[in-house]
């Protein structure tokens, strides 16, 4: 049995986006194209961007929205941008061009109510059965976990930023 | 405050080696060299190997041992190979040539008693203070977690191999 998986990396620990990045590069290593849709602006920096360039266009990176913050003063505008971003992701999934579509930090849009969970899950359930989709971000809703094939929770056991070490080039970004 | 971090990805979930791979490629994206020492043979396949080749020698991959199994009939030979692999890793750490040294699946050697934990931690404590080290694998001993700066536990919430889907190219390998 071989099928497109819905993979979720959630939890408050490090490594969710990094694991998705590793998966993207592994697929690209096979020559398989990947679409990486970033729902929160600013999670990728120079290191990731340069790394992706090494894969000769096999990894398409798309940055969506204006950096959803869940603290926005303008919830309507947030919801509009969230729907726009989701529509774009749906097109990537439906295009059939990609082995894997990564929806990076997508869970926040569900968690903060910028998108309704059920229609998103219905779309994912109807997708091409070969299509792998990877979703990252904290607070994955229970219904998403229920719908997923593979779910890993990254739990923060210890974090150096709590003990005064600042983010460092090549490590945090 | 800037310092070399000891980073641990542990737990029974997916994404430990993949997150380390993502970190290696992110550092290499910055032009920073990485040494990836693999303590369990066979965890890397074609996808990872091809991906790493895209970084023009910035990521050195070294496969150690004969695939420690913790079921070996010959514990003395295992312990000898484990020490040999550890010595190699120590040289990589001491060489000063790498921004990050990844000890992939290293925890098993500690967990299964092929190496003593304390001397390993003493070596890591004495390393160059700028040197980042990433250790992956299940069953990270408490003392290693105590010594680390950043620890994430990958918890398996759901796994498709349990529901009969086999490992797939570009996803599992």
C-alpha cells in the first residue's frame, strides 16, 4: 500500500520547520519537486534561502500574507489574506506538479480562527491520493491530528534562549 | 552572549535525523561547513546522499561502525567499534573545521552501554566553546539532557507504518 501522506509536525519545541526543510531537500535529492508555502513571514532567513537555491528550482518557496500575528488589529483583513494564502496552497496541491507540498506554520491560521478547520480538511481529504502534504506549526487542532497519517509532536524540553543565549547564524536561522 | 550549543533531538517520533539534516543544510546555506557523523548505518539513503552533494563539499558525511544493533552477539566487538566511531567524532569536534558537528543516532551507543556516558560528556564540556554539536536518537540519557543547551523530544502521536502504509521514496528515505 502506497499513498500520499498527510504529515503534521506540531508542538512547542524546535525542529518543526527544520524537519520539513530536511524532508523537502530529501525529496529534491531524489529529483522530486517540492512546493514550500510559508504562512508566517520571516521564519526563513538567509541560510534556508541559500540552501534551497542549491536544488535548481526543485524547491519552490512561496511566502504568503503579511506575517500573520494573531495580534492584528484588523481581523477581517487577516482572514482575507489567510483565505488568499490557503487558495494559493490549494492550487499547489491540485496542480499535480509537486511530490510534496509543505504548508509551513499553517496551523496558526486554523488555531487563531483565520480559517475554518473543516473546509480545509475536506479539501485535503479530496486531494489526489498520491499527493504528500506536510503541515507544521504549534497548536495543531485535534481534527487535523485526526485526519493526518503521521503526526509528531516536538516538545521543548530545554531552550537556550531562556538562559540568555541569543539566536545564532547557522543554528536558529 | 554567543556560544556553541549542544543540541539534542530525542524521542520516539519522526524528524530527529531530518531536523539535523535541515540544520546541516541551513548552516551550509550560510557557507558554514558541517560534519555529519552517522552512528547507525543505513539511516541515510539516496535522497539524503544526493541532497548533500548539492552543497559542494560543505557537508562531510561519515558512516561509522557496522550498524550497531544492540542485538549483536559480540558485545566486545560492538564496544570496540563504538569507541572507534566516538574517537573519530572527537577528532571532528576538535579539528575546528566545522561550524556544526552532527552525531546522528549517537544516543543508542550510550543507551546500550557501548560507550560510557560520563567521559563523553566530559569531552563535550571541554570542547571549543564556539563549537556547535547536534546529537540525535531515541533514549537520550538524563545526564546528556542535563548537559545540553537545547533539547527537543519528538513524540510519535501517529505513524502510518502502523496502519499498513509502507515506507515511501522521498518521504521515509
